[in-house]
C-alpha cells in the first residue's frame, strides 16, 4: 500500500498495473481481478471494496507481455507503476518466462513508470538479493515481509534515493505504522539475516529444494498421478494437473479435490504440507536430509491415496 502510494506520488500518475493471481496485500486498490479485457472495469475481489477504488487498477495475465505492451501503448502516460511478484507465490509457485520480467523493465523505463517488485516471498529466499539478484533485474521499488523479521510481523519497502526522499518528513508522502521499528521483530530479523549471510547457505537451499522437487515428481510418476512440479530455489508447488502451470488460469485448472486427498494423506503420515493447492511450499535451513527422506516416503503413499 505504501509503495504504491509512493509510486503514484513520484510519477504524478494514477494507474497501477498488476497481474492476476499475484497478491500484494489487502489494501482496497489492489484487491482487483481481471475483467474480459484491459478496457473492462475491474470488479472488486472482496465485499466492501467499491468499484471506484479499483478503477485505476488494471489486472493482466502473468507471463504474457503482449497485453502489457498494448496497455502501455494506449495509456502509458497514465501508468504510475507495474507491481509484480517476480516469482509468483500466491497462485502456487509460478516462474516467470524468459523475457517477461525483462519486458516489464524495458516498458516501464520507456514510458517513465516505476517497476515494483513484491519480494515478500522471494526476498532472501531464492537468493540473498532476492529475485533481483537471481534474475539480474533491478526494480525501482521493492517490498519485503516477515523474512526480515525472522518470521515475526514486519514489513518494509525501499528503492532509489530520489523516490525514498519523497517520504515524510523529507517529502510529501505520508508514512506511519504502529509496529514500525518494533525491536523484537528487528532483532529477530537481524539474527535471521546473519544466518542467511553465511557461506553456501543458498547452495544448500537449492540442493534441498531440488532433492524434494525431483523426488516428489518421481513419486507421482511411480504412483501414476499426473502432476506439475514448479520450483525456484527453496520454494515449490506440486500442481495436480497434467499441463504446465504458467499463469493463474492454468493454475486454476488443477484438481483441487485430488490435492485435498493427497494433503490429508500427508497429514496422516506426519507431513504438514501447505493447506492450499495455490500456496507455495518452502524448504528452510532447519530441514535436514532425513526430513526430505521422510517427506518423500510419505509422499509416495500419499500420491497413491490421491488417485
């Protein structure tokens, strides 16, 4: 919410472009879903959100750069920012196609809009520098969440100095929060970041993530269950579908009833998987090889139960 407010103030524009299936908090202007086309008025995603609140939010399909090019060609002078999860985590783990993030960077630069990376999930998870380090793309503004609090409630946003200088008291953009600088969350976050800074941290997370992702795919094949396993570093999702999952529409074609059966079977075997087909699972430094082996053993039985 605060980063979007800053983007609008810095550009003097109103329109925000977001992508279907990407979640950026529950502020009114970001609770919008796509209509039948970019010219269609977006409808609120929640009761209590007036249509007027989302009239300046355009929602497009993730991983499809053509509609973004069309919107910028038609309304580029009105667009304040493009906000995106660089690796989607709120429709399940969905990786960006090659050229998608690069295309967003090029379009925003060309038209004087800002690129806002929501790294609440990817920040410090897929690399110490987040998705921006992983993909080699620098955003103008970045949002981060509980990872910088070691799991405790905290949020942050940052970006170029000329943008951040517009925040009060230096500039006209208001910012305040009851939990700002909470000492417990900040202390826990500093401890977590020191752990992540240690050598070979991300090599270990990548190895554990690959072992789990590859093992789950193999277990599903052995059980005769068609799944798609999407993974980026230590985050992954097992989609119960036979087709590639590249956006919200393809994610929604997953068999949620089969996922539910598999989830219950995992719980019965001592594995607590994310409780929604459309959430990502995460490997952490606390996980061991034995944990991965236990999970895969349970998964082989769970996939059979999910048929």
